[in-house]
């Protein structure tokens, strides 16, 4: 198993409903990432389709195993592990907001978003079915867990993945921003509170890849970032601008911290009381 | 801290971040539409001044077509202030007097019309010209309505409330003032009493019977936070103001949901089929 991994977060803008154009964009960014030695590359949530699809959702449906778009991405990825976001359709015609992990010439893992925000500006529950499982990604010794945006607001998921062996949580997101009185957007502040807490409480690396750009008058913040197992921000991409954030992370840092701070080892599911 | 003070704090923006974000909004909307710039009417007031300033920062002065569209009874200070805004932004200002078009209609066909009807006609005449100028230059019409007036419905439907993109639509009036000061909009424009200038002596606060500061707070509490009018009263706001704001907001909702379509199928536009515009 490789202990040092160079990760890349592709903080891109996506064109709403334009899969072909978004595919071209992905191919360009995969090439850019290769030049910089990236081994794991993340794209944002629904990166191939755009986020606010509403009634365009069904027109974007893909079956990854037989999709020519996915085939092109697999070929372009080569030895790189690449996570993309898309509208996945299952055999029953149910649509999911999915993250697909491409690796070593094939589809290695599909994560279907578990928590679909349907409040405020969000309408996912109207168009998507919710996933019903989580698992580790069989890449580099099963130390990677993938979640999508709202999933991270439910802390039991990160904890379950960490208990099962995750040393890295990759979170892909399309998070709309808001402004207030602070010099960074409220969205960024809230997300960093959650990502830093999740990383620290599970003593694992956390990669948060958010998109940028505007859809229907609403902007996506960007500010993708990488959190160390101790909760510190290692690197952060800019606000509202496209960027490829690259860093090398060391999985041994997780082990070393867990010797000193054995939170995951100490976790107990046998405590009695209110469920 | 009192709730009223907390509301004020919630309404305060980081001006630099807000300006950066709104510039990005304008650039993106223009690019998405494949347009060359914006057409904007400068009234001499603070809203249009801020919208024009943001567009100029986002696109450059050459891409901003600024128009002054006075009627013969307009306050001469309005045109003067529009000119000073344009000059401060390095914009060329074209003046088109709308009196002949507006007067032609009322003199020939409707000489009994009251001042509200005349004011509405002026507002729509201006917007008609802005859309034509936008077409001429391959541009979009830049909206200048703020959140306070949109929520109160203090606007002419398909007149000043029409536009292709509006960077100010989620800013309460106090926030418009805050950003305008930050961007160095001339003091006389920021400090003067807001007016639609549709008839002599008209001011927003006189016509509404409300101060903007109160309107902003109460709208924020009811619209953003979802408080009931009774809960707002408990915070010490004047009963008369809360009642007025509630009535305005309710009465004018139709102005912010354009196109009321009779639904006959299960695929009515917007109600059943929400197709994003981007």
C-alpha cells in the first residue's frame, strides 16, 4: 500500500445540462492534473451535468457501466483515480445523485447520495432517490470513503467509514454561497466548521471539493480545501474562481495521530440509552 | 444585545466580498447570454448608481450603456445627479427625453389620467427604451430594484421592475447604501431622500408612509426569518408600520411572480415543469 498520495481537487465551473461540454472540461482538467502528478483527482458534485437541473434531471440520466462518457473518462484517467459526479439511473429507472470512482481502467465504486436536501433552495428529494449504503472504496488498500455534500452534515457517516478503516474522506459538493458581515462567505465558514470537526473527530484526512460558478442567480462558493487529521486546514482554493488544488497527503499521519488521540479506537456502539 | 440590534448586524455585509460576488454575477450572466454588455437607466438615485458602478467594475465602461430618461416634470437635480454618477464612473451618458412619447398618448387618448397612471406610463416608457437600446447594442437590461422595494411592491410592473439581470434584488435598501458608500458613489446621491421622481416633490418614504430603516428591519424579520406580524410587534416596532408593510407585501406579490398561467395539463410551464434558464 502506498502511504503518500498526491491528491487534486478540481474546483471547476460546470455548464448546466451540457454533458458534452462538461466532459471536455473534465478531460482538460485530468490532463492538467496529470502534469502536476495527481494520483487521486476529485471533481465536484454533479460535475458532468451541473447541479440545479430540476426537470432537466431525467434528461441527464446515465448508466455508468455502459456510458460512452464514462468510457472516455476511464481512458483519460489511465492510472489516476478520478471521482466524478453525475445523474445515475438504475435498472428500475430511479435516478440518483451519484459519485463514481474511476480507477485502473474501470468503475471501482459508486456512492449514491444518502441525504437529499429538500428545503430552502434545495429540491433534490423531488427528483432523486436516496442511496441506502456506504462503503469504502477499493483503491489503495480501502482507506478512502466518498460522501456527497449534505451527507457530511450527518456525522454518523464519517464515523462509520472511519471505524471501517477510512483514513481519507473525500467529499464532493455543489454548495451555494451566502454573504454576511464577515470577509469570507457564510457558506465557507460553515463548511469549514463541519469539515474540520469531521476530520478531527475521526482523526482522518478530509478532502472537500466544491464547485464555482453561477446557476439561476445563485453562486457556488468554491473554497475547496484539504483538512489534516488534526483538523487544521492544509490548503484552500480561492473563492469563486476555478482552481486545481494539489497537495501530497501522508496516510501514516492518521496512524500517528491515532496513537496519541485514539478517538476512533475508543468509539463504542454498545452504550445503552435513548436510540 | 437586543433583537433589533442583532437584525441590524445581520443586515451588515462585508462590502468588499459583496462587490466581488456581484461583479462575478454580472460577468457570468452576460457571458451565459452571449451579450456584449448592459444597458442601464441612470435616474440620479442610489440604486441605479450602484448597479451601474458594479457593471462598470465587472465589464468595463465601454460595455455599459448609460441612459438618462427624463420627463419634462422630472426634478432637474435628477438629471444632474445622473450626470455626476456617469462622470464618476467614466460612462458616456445619453439623454433621451421621454416627454414627447408619454405626452402623445395622454394628450391624444387619455387626458383624464391621474398622476399614478402617468407615472406608470413613464416607468414603462423608460423600460421600453432600455430594452430597445439593449437590443441595438447586443446587451442585456440591468435591473436596479432592491429587495425592499421588490418585497413592498413599490414599483411599476413591467416598468422599473423589469430587467434581464438584477444585481441588487437581494439587497435591502440599507445594504444598497452601505455598498454605495464603499464604492464611492457621490455623496449627494447616497445621502438624498430616495424618490421615483414621477411627480414633483414625490419621495419614497412620504408615499409609502414608512422609513426605509424600519421597512428593512420588518421585512427581514418577516421574510427572511419568517416571524409573524405579532412577533414583530413584540420586538417594539410601530403597529402602523408593521400593518402597512404587511399589506404592501401581500397586495403586491403578483409583481414578483411574472406570468400567471392557467394550468390545464400536468406539464404547465413553471408550475409542473421547472426548466432552469441557465
